[in-house]
């Protein structure tokens, strides 16, 4: 789905086989990696604010792209700041 038609949604499955639908708020290319800012799909604005935005990193495992949590605190802080700046700029436009 393209931006002109609305937000992007993805489905992911965790290691326990539980499937989640996420709304992708923004993507960012940084230091050769792709990061996604996501929230659970279908949340009302208040619920989304309570949950907060999760940052996931796309990595390759066995030749397949997977999304993982960013474990390095400095990397997470940097990417979070860049994505939040981008989302703030987009909301002002």
C-alpha cells in the first residue's frame, strides 16, 4: 500500500507463532540498516499514545529479512530521535 492511500500495515509472527498486525508510521535508512517505527494496528489515538512507538530493525537471517528489537541503547536512542524528528516534521506539513 502506498502513502497516498493511507498508512502501511505489516503482519509479523513472533517465535511463539503469535501473529501481530502493525501499522508502520515511518521507515528510516541509517548506517546501512532499515528501521521501522510501528504501533499495533487499529489503536485509537489515546491508546497509541499510551502504547508508544516501537522501533524495529530489519536484519537478514538465513537469507531472509526479519524484524528484531534494537538492543543497543545508543543505537536505539539515535534512531528514535531521527524517526521522531521526521514524524514531527511530517505532521507539521
